[in-house]
C-alpha cells in the first residue's frame, strides 16, 4: 500500500512540476518578447 501512495505522490508532483515548467517557459518567452520590443523602440 505504501508503494501505491508513493507512486501517486510522485505522479502528482510530476504533474505540478510540468505545469510549473510550462508557466516558467511562457514567462521567459514573454520577457524576451517584451525585451525585444523595448530594444527595438529604443533604436
């Protein structure tokens, strides 16, 4: 039974990390886009 609980916790953690990773990637992309716009506006 403990193995099943650990397995569920690991799956849950993996899902959470995947969501966090996707949000992080989107945040970085948005930051880069914003930076590009600001740089181009300055030129």
